[in-house]
């Protein structure tokens, strides 16, 4: 609501202007009974605040008509005022704004002559005061409207600058009237460029043709593809053109746009989020991964609790999702809960929900917990080893009773969920050290699985390298078809402490930086290069794998490659026959290679 005191300077100027042409003094008092403007002898009263019982207080409570006091010395309205008041008589008129009385406007006589003139001319003066009051109200209304428009414009500008899309507004002839921050960032420009023609940026955009097509189709919205070129940089854009009209006349247009590459990436991310994860999506041809996938598929149809173990980054959540999709609960929800990411104080309300009023800030109507949301589906308790010890008792009770109770609730809620838990920690050791409850461990460890780290299944590394290369080349619109031999060798020999997650992040990083058709050494992250440099210091020292491979080849040379010979070779090496066959496959040792080596040895002899 507008206040007279907010525009004191303007009110005083109005009072001075009218007092200059009248033989009376002017006073303007607001609805807080504070004098905001005064002239002549009354100017000294500015900022004085009157008490209830004054003439202005009476007028504010009875604003239907003007108030005339012919003799202030003998008026009841002035009985509460000070005795030395210099005012002889007064005419007071209310100032109304939007159906509210916000103050009063007064003409005052300070001597007998002024008093007589005021009484004689009171009808015309009342009319005059009403017109002045209307002028003040309309002026304040204009100022209020201008202020509101300014606030709305600032809000609109803040919203426009906060969106990720580039937005350019033009007039009817294509001249730019506004350009937001995102547009400047996408087009790599610093200044506003207001007044320039839109073709300064989009040379192939025929705005007149777009306008004509939109008018013919009676549409206010049009989608086009165009490109922006600056120096050697060329950006493909997808634009949405929206007309600005008034009474059927085109006043201009707003053009919102994003990079086509970014739109493709976002689309792929959305598709990936909505895509169901199956065992076929888990890449791996190693015996360990094939075995784990087959075993998981066998138990997926049951409701038994599963515990997935493995180092961070091995893809435990993907295996959990695949189990859910293979189960009879696939039509239900798959709820992923990271026990390490939820603050201890919020864990109970997140898992079990809460009732309205359970605590300060509780949502009206309450909120269901993760277990309720997962009803008839699967709940995945990731990083279960990080769950606080005191809360493990509550989780154990839920598993045993198949009931939960919301925070602040008084009744139990039946739940039907399949639990899959996962951790990278050694739970057995945690149980021994009283950091994890033994009874909960046995409840979770009904069907255990172990996902081997990437360093133990080297044959999967090449497969994953090319799989992620294809994925991020498509996402980032790059034409990268492979790796240089040096890079491929280094990546295969890298230990991958972060497992599949680290490998994927490495490839995404490399594809972003690479400018050639093959991933080169310069586009690898620093940690990979550092590892290469460190390994180069030990290049003359054979690795355990190399020594193992040499020993197997030497044994086969000595005993031969027949089945019985391999049994003897395995015995000599101190391993079982099955282990020997597995290592032959692991090191890609072929029988033809052994024959060649044996022939060389015979020639030497």
C-alpha cells in the first residue's frame, strides 16, 4: 500500500505550489496522524505526530465529507489540541486512494481576515481541495503503478537470466531489444548487443519468412534449426520462435535456443534414467562376471534377501537393479537408499516416514518413507555398512516383523518388500569389532554375492573401454573410433582402484578433451599419466602376471600340450588342472605358440 510519507518531497512540492497561489497555508497529514508537508507558519509542524482526538483523526474515521471548523478556539473538535494553536479556522478534505483514506489535505487561516475569507469561500475551496486530493491520489497511483511495473520488470529480468536457454527478444523488424545472460554465454559475447539485427548472430535466420509462415498457419510458435558462426567456431542450435502480438499486430518475437549437442545429451540422459537395467546391460565376458550374472538370474525370481559385496565402483547398484527387473516385482518400485548419504538424524524419517506434526517443519499430512514407497517392489540399501549401530536394531525389527511405524505414528503399517543390501566394507570384521550387529548381518547375508574388482578381470577392461567410448562419443557428438596402441596398453595395465566407475569417468574425460579420431595420451587424466610415469621406472622388472605366464609356457614346453601333459605341468606348477586351463585363457596362451617355442628349442639343441 502506498504511503504519503514515502513521497514526502513530492507532497511538499505540491503543497508549496498551491500555497503560492492562495492566501492560506497548506497542511498534509497521513493516516498515522503525522504531518508530511506544511507551508508558511505550519511548516514547522512537519514530522509532528498528533494524538487520537485531533481533527485529522476525526476526519479519517468519518471520510465521507469535508470538515470545516470556522472557529478553532470554540470548536469541540479542537478541545484536545494545545491552547496556543495559531490556527484560526480550517477546511480539511480526505485523500482517498484505492477505497482507503490515506490522509488529509487542509487549508488554514492564521488571522481574522483569512478566517473570514475562508468561511465566505468555503464551498469553492472545498471543491478545490477535493480536486487537489484527486490529483494527489492519481499521482500516487501512477507512482505506485510505475513502482509495481519496475518490480515486475526486475523479477521478469531475474527469471529470464536464470534459465539455461538463450533468449533474445526482437522488435517487428528484427532489431534486438533484450538478450539474457545464457544467450551471451552460448554465443560467447560480453555486451548486450541491443539495437543490432538478429542476423548479426543468425545469418541464415529469415525472420520475415518465419513471421509470414506463422501468420499463414495462425500459429504463435515455431521451431527451427540454425547455426551460429564466430571465427572458426560453428554452433548448431535449435530455436523456438514465439510471436509478440497486440490486437493481431506483430510487435516482435522472442527467440529461445539451446545447443543441439546439449539437447541430444539431455535427451540421452533422460532416456538412460528411464531405461530399465537388465543383466544384458552389464558388460563383461570374464568367467567371474558370467558366473555372478547366472547365479543372480537363478535367485532373482525369489523374495530372499540378497547381500552384494564388492569394492566401490564395481557396479553393485546395477546388479541390484538387474535383479529387480528379472524378479516378479519388476512392476513395482525400485527404491535406492544410500545409507551413507542420509544424515543420522534423518535416517528414521527417510526410511519409515513421519506423521504430520511429528517434528518442527514436518510436512502437512505427513510423508511416506522409502519402505512404504517400495511396497510390492524392491528396496536397495546401498552402503549398509555405514548404517549407525543404534539404527540397525530398528531395521532388524522391520525385517523380522515386515512392519514399519512412522515417526510420530501410533499404528504399524504392513510392508511387502524385497531387500537387497550392498557394501564395500568387511562386515565380518565389523561384527567382530562390534561395529555391525551379528543378527542383522545374518538376516542380510541370506544369499551373498561378490563382485570382483576390475583388476581381477582384465579381459573385461577392453570391452568396457570400447563400450564407454561409443557411449560418450555419441553423447558429446564426437567422431572418435578407438584408442592408440600406447593408450590402450596403458589403460589395460592400469590397476583401476576406482573400478568401473573410474574407468567410465576416465573415458568421459578423454572424449571431452580429445580432438583426434583416436584417444591419445594427452587427453588422459593426470592420475593415469602419473601412474604411467611411475610404472616406467620399473619397466625392467617383470610383473607377477608376466612371471606366471612365463612359468606356464616353460612347463608346457617341458611336458607337452596333451591332456596328460597338462596335468603334469599343473602339478609341477603347484596348481590344479582347472586353474591351469583358466590361466591359459587369461594369458591367451595358444598351443601353436608352444609348438613354435619347442621347435626353436630343438633346433638349438
